[in-house]
């Protein structure tokens, strides 16, 4: 049987993508305080969020997504984002970058008023999710974000672009990379620094993640690309590994596997920050994170949300540093 011909995007990748080298270091953007808490029924008090953020930073995480400037009636868990940002801003003097989400000009102006330095602009890569998430078409959402960019530029705020359902949409199914790339191009040309690709409902597999991510890397050389992965079908860490082989060195994660999109049916939690650090360290990839101090965040986080966490490490009694013992050396014949 003849092989199916490559799509234009795949052909482009074959022509232009340089051989990738897995990174020796990965930067993790911890999204516990935003994506991790936005779907929780319990409204976590502001002072508890601030304390959790301080603990995450103390564990060595230097990028924290701490909230979203969105409609508080739709996402009440994020209504105190300005206060959380104010409480955590001293961390910026220690080298920690704080990120917030913005969907329109009003959100951008609220972020500016709160003193935000780093903002993520979010747009859907499918029409079905765009309608569910923002009550608008992709084109309408793009116009709103371009208007928001004007406000961000006037205040000198750095902004990244992130596309929801970059790989798979619960309404429109697999996301066509030929639709994704022009959406990203609009915002890269408008000055976006980083590019975020989100597996919003966690329905992607390593092959799909590899093909789409490779196309984005080839289309936008020199722009940092980060993956925001959910773990609905236990493919999260496999997708991380696939992206590592392409040279991706930026990932989002939420402590304990919390999170999910309120407007995406079937969305499960994020890949766990603790699980991600564990995988990377076992693979010899540095993160700058102290695994034991990170593990200490699980108890107060569990108390804050009022239910068990779902990351793999949260159910294992051994301490993370014990789990990171060196693997047995291989013999010359290949057997362990």
C-alpha cells in the first residue's frame, strides 16, 4: 500500500526544520494559581493564593501564571487577580516572572493598572471553541486581542500569544495546522514574544503533538514555543517527551495535576508540575527546581482546594529525592 502524501505543512517541515537536539534544561511555567484553580468549586482566599505562589517560587520555579483579567461573573475564581499580583510582585525583584491572562482591551487595561509586566493573550484555534470560550468567531476574537495589544504596547508590557485547542478541539475535532499557523502569524507579526500551544482537553497523542509542533517551530524560527498540556488520557508525559525530541524547552504545568478549562467539555487537569519535574530530572534535564521543596506545596494546596490531587507523585509515599536515585548502569551487552 502506498503511503499517504505529506500535507503542505509536513512538506514544509521536511524542507526547513533543522535537526533538533533535546534540551539540557527546561523552563517550567507553573499555572497552579490560574489554570489550576479556575475550575475549582471552592474559591481559594487571596492570602492563600499568595502563600502558595511564594512556596512555588521558593522551590525554584521562576515563572508563575498567577491569574486572569477576565469577567469575574464567568470565572469568579480569578476575580482577585490584581490583589494576588500585588501580593506576589516582590518576587519579581528575585528573578521570578509573573504572568496573567488577557482576552480583550479591558483586560489589558486592568493588567496595566495592576502593574503587570508579562501577559499571555489567548485565542482559540477552532471556531467551535472560540464560540464557547469567548462568544465570538476567531476573527472577532483576533480583532479584540489586536486592540488589547495597543494598550499593552502603550504600557511597555511584554505579551505572548497562546492558542487554545492547538491540536484537538472537543467541538471541531483535530485542529488543522494550516488554520493554526495564520492565527499565530497575525500575533507574531504584531510583536508577540513567545508562542504557546495548548492541548486544552488533553486529547492529543505524541504523533499529533510532534507534527503540529514541528510545523510551528519551522514557521517561526527564533520564537520560543511552549506547550500547555492536559492529561485526560494519560498521554501528557508522552507528549512532553515527544516535544523534547523536537528541542522544545518550555512547558506549562500545574501542581498536583489541578486544572481544566470551564468552557471545554471533557477537559481534565494539567500535567502536574511535580510529575513534570520528576520526568525531566530522571532524563537528566535540569529545571532549577528543588523536588523536596516542591513536594511540600502539595499539603497546603490540597487543603486549599479541599480534595486530593491527581498527579502521580501525589499518591506515592516516597519523597521525590528518593525517587531520583541514579538508575542502574547498563552493561556492555546492553542488559541492566
